[in-house]
């Protein structure tokens, strides 16, 4: 069995997957996620459920997701986040990484290796 490679998130560049979109409706901010699993597709057709999920975002989550441009590293995001929202308790990097871990657990992110130097 091949050993799972440990990765350092700080050396990678996160980006939203192509099928996910951000939307702002009357000052409310959402992440739009298409429902594409086979059971969800059945529910959409048979039970007339919506084809997308709208996940409401707070200011912090929306700010982080807007920073994902395929070039911005996590340390750069953290610095912008701290400048915008402050970092009095010194926990902005921990919060940012935890948010990205949750996003990654839903497979909503794609990762690229940071090219150094």
C-alpha cells in the first residue's frame, strides 16, 4: 500500500473548482454548488428539488473565496485577511486554514503547488 503523501497547505495555492460560483443577492453572499451526485439528480427530477445548493457565506468566508485566483498563496491570503479584518488575537491564519480544510472536505477546492523562485 502506498503511503499517503503529507502536504503542507502553506506551500499550495487553493482555488474553487470550476463548477462552483459566488453570488451576491441583495447584500447576501452565497456559494453556488451544483447538485450532481446520482441520488441528488434523481431527487431533482422526481421530487422537483432545486438543481443547486446555495450556501450562505459570512463576510470572512466570502472574502477568503474572492481571494482565490489561482495565484494567491495562503500566507498572502492571511495577510490580506488580517489587514481587512484585524488580527488582535493572532488566530487569523488558524481560522483561514480551518475554513480551507472544511471547504476541502467537501471537495470544493483544487490545489496547485506553489512554484518557488
